[in-house]
């Protein structure tokens, strides 16, 4: 692992939603190419962190800074963050009626390409591009002509998020409980795909409640978030420890400290 | 106002006034005014008689108040029923059109000059009460297609007009149709002869310019056996504090194996944010599938008018005939729309399809009202109806009133309805993928309207999507 400047650096981040403080001072640094897992009990603020990093307007930042690739991420609009390479795989992907997945993905990709000064892809060029990406991850194109997430099963929606990740090739991919609601086969498929997408210029922040996803994706660092703070960080073995002991021992530790 | 609402509630872009000398008859309605209008148009006696009959009926009728809209009383004596730009009444060539009128239409995106014309589209440009130019008439004549202002048709094709006018919408059909029949000025006339596929899209652009006037156009389209025609109307008006009345009548007749595709992009001035001013769009549109295997399709994109009251319908008389209605109606600010369709099944194996999309924003009120009537003789009739409503914000309303009257037990009816709310979560999802919030709203609204937009002729789908602040791309994904 290269030790360089952090791609993402979160310092003292405090965040409220609807008047309730959820994040109470989060510090986190992720370097290019690293895979970090963020674990923690329900309600600890994992998804809040994911949403805040992506710029969801419902959250209010009370204090702290987030720097991404040298820029002040919190000052950037959600679309500018996306164009700068921040991708969030949603826990609850929304449906967009009447718009095919293929059209949606092409629009998104072109928004990113435009930002990078690359020519936009027409539908034919996009199909070729897509074919390559699908081949690389070993998926077929059966989802492409269906309306975005409409009538998708829970598992299909999650897979669709990963497909978007593969096409949009972000520099920082945040997976918000992508494993929840997946059966074991789907979980494996998603994990294998994420592993294929690991690259020196692509970092991951994998938010998960359970350790089982980490049986297939080995993270570089595991963090435990409890009551709005990161209470422990460690190597992959920390995930196993949590699986065995649960979260309570850490929560108690957090209260004491 | 949320970011979503801001995108939907765009300022009206066609609110300018053309400074042109007009001849406006004094306000008020009586038999003399009707004689005057008829005289100005050089009409034969039978037409005047028909108008007077309509007027006398109208006097006995009262304004309908069953629609789900609210407005103050209309003073029919305060309206001027004829306004025309001063120019030579008979035009031999488009070069003689007043440059101010040419500029006006050009500003509206309707070039009528020879060299700038839209390819593949013939245009009849109507300014207040008169048609000022009709393009491609000579080219169409080569195919035997008649496309001209209805005033001209009354003079030059009296037999056709007399045979068909009022056969689909009788002069006493309803209050506004009766008023129109008495005072109608211009509008378009189309006749497509047997077996001819009209080589161009035909279109009429209606512009209201003069103040304190109403526009009462009448359109009559006849598709003879085995013919096909696609027709589109567009419209706009200046921004004024007063309400102006637009009471049109459109009649379509499709004979055996004929097809008429009628599209509307309605963008009358909707009034301001507080609901001041705007057009009252009280319109009667009806098509008759008179012949076997005939087909009439109505597609409408309604974004304008303070109040819309219209139910483009089909009388499915010929066996195996088909009626279709595809509609997008948008109400924002304080606009009110009560719109839908009537499908009357008379013939055997007649089929109708209704797809209605209502979008409400601001304090807009959007009502779908539709009637499907299956008469006794309509063996094997089928109807499919789908009514979807989308709400943007929490001060608007959507209402659905489907009426079904089935008198033949072999009929098959399907009805689907949905209401959805465009949410910040949807917008955020798309922005997270790199789309601007404008593009995100566009994509969502566009996806919602897709089934209707795909029915529009390509040239006008662009106009429709632009009107909704939408890029076309989304509808053709």
C-alpha cells in the first residue's frame, strides 16, 4: 500500500438531521486504492456518513471538514462531487419510471465525461463501451433496457448499483449497506464484482452492519462507528472480532471514554 | 419554493405584444355583429343562417359550471369578436404579408417565409381572427390535398364544408360550441382525398395579439377513404392582466380505412403566479370515425391557459374503428385544468386507448375527466384507460373522474390509475450520478410523460419537451 496524501480526509465531522445530532466528531482518512470497511450497530450513523459525503441536502453539517482530492467536499454540490469521482451505491435505490437503465447510465457517464473534457458517447458508442464493462465483470445486459429500478427485486436494485459503479468508474466508491437484503449467491456476485473493480486509483468505503460481506472482500482497514464516533479502527481481523463479540463491548468503551 | 418547483415554474416566454394596427369591431355580441363577421369573410347565405341559428340557441343556453374549476363571471358583451391586422385582405403571395406578422411568427419559432420554412411541415398562421399565411398550399394541391383557412374553404369548397360542418360537433352541442358556431372566425380546413397519404405534416399556429378580444377558431379535417393525415396545432398569447376567452371547435371526420393523427401543443398564456390574467381555454374537439377500420388519435400537451376545459373525444361509429387519446396536462402557479376525453363506441369491435398524465405544481389543480361509453350495438368493444398523476410540492391537487357506461356485455374495459410525488430523494439520486438538478427533474418528468411524447410527430416532440423544460434526449432513451 502506498502511503501518500489521503484522497478523503474527514476531520471532526458533526452532522445533524432534523435537529438530531447523528455524527458527533468523525475522523477518517482514506488513501487512493484503499478499501475501508465502516461497521457499527444500527443507528450509529454509518448511513448518515455515506449520505453526507455524497451531499444529501437533508443533512446539516454542524462542524468539521471533509477534504477530497485537495478540495473542500462540503462546499461542492452533489453533482460536482459525482463528477469529481465520488460514487454512492445507495442503500435504497429509487425508481425512475419511463427512463431505461441504459439511457440513464449514458446520461450519467456523459455528465462525467463532459467534466473531464472527454467527448460524450452517442448511443452506439455507449453500447460498445457498456459491452466491455459488462464483459469485464461477467454480467449480461438484461437490466439495461428496463426502466431504472422499476419492478426490480431488492437484490436486482443492489446489483444495479454495482453495475453503475462499474460503468462510472469512480475514484471513491461508497457502498451503503449494499449487502443488506442480498441472498448468499447475490452477495457473492456483488463481492466478486467489487474485487474485480479494486484498483490503485479507486478507493472504497464499504458501509455494512454485518461481517459476512467482508468474508469475500478483504478490507485494508476496518472502522467501528458507535454513537456518532469512530471508536475503533484496525485491520481485517477487527471484523472477525466484531462478528464474535458483537458491538456492545465497543459501545460501552465509547461511553466510558 | 423547492428546487424542483423552480424548474417546473418557468417564466412564460411568448408574452410579447406585436405593435400592429388592427381593425377591431366594438365589443358586444348581437346578430349584427354576426352578420358583420360573416360579411367580412364573404360567406354565402347558408353559412350566415347557420351562425344565426347557433346564436339563437346559445341565447337559450347557460354556461356549464360542472367542471372542477373556479372563475368569475364572463361578460360576453365586453369581448370583441373580431380583430384583424390591417392589410390587404386577399393575399396572392406570402411576400405580401406584413413584415411585422412575419417577424411575430418567426419569434414564435414558426417561420412562414419561403426560404426559412420548416421542412416537411405546412403551416397555417392565424393571427387574432384571421389567417395571415398558409404555406405549401400549391405543393399540397398536387396531391389533391386542400389545406387552407376555413374562411377560404367556405368560399371555395362550399360543398365539402356544408356537407360536414357541424356533423360531429352540432351548433347546439354545448354553450361554448354554440358561441363558437355563431362567431367563429378563422381556423384551418383540411381535406385529404381518397387513398392519399398527406406528404407533409399540416399545422396551424394560433396567436392571440389584440387585447379585450376572444379567439374563436374552427377547424374541420376530413380524411377520405384510405387516406392519412397528421396535423398539429400550436398557440400562444401575450401576457396581460385580463382573462381572454378562447373557445374553439375542432371536428374530424375519418371515412373507411382513413387515419387522422391530431396533435396539440397548447401554450396559451397561463396567468401570473398569483393567478392574474391568462387564457380561458374552453374548447370542444371531437372526431368521428365514420368509416370501417378508421382511426383517430388525439395527442395533447397542455402547458398553458389559466383554465383549460376540453375533452377531445372520438365517436367510434365504423366497425373496427380505433380512437386514441394521449395527454400530458401541466398546471403550475394557479392554473386549473379539467381535461380528458370521451370515447363513444357504436360500431362492432371498436377499440379505444386513453393515456392521461397530469402534472401539478405550485397551486395548480389538475383534473382528469373521461367518459367511456359502450353502446348496445358495439359487440366486442374494448377500452384501455390509464390515468397517472404526478404532484410537485404540497399545495397542488390532482383529481380523477372516470365515467364508464357499458351497455353491451361483450365489452372489455381496463382502467389503471396512479398518483406519485416527485421527491427530493429521486432528484438526489440522479444528482449523485452527476446530473444537474435541472436535468434530474427533466429526466423524471420526461420518463413520466414518455408514453405520450412518443406519440408526437418528431418535430413537435422537441417543442413539447422544451416546453416542459426538458431535453428531448430522455424520451428517446
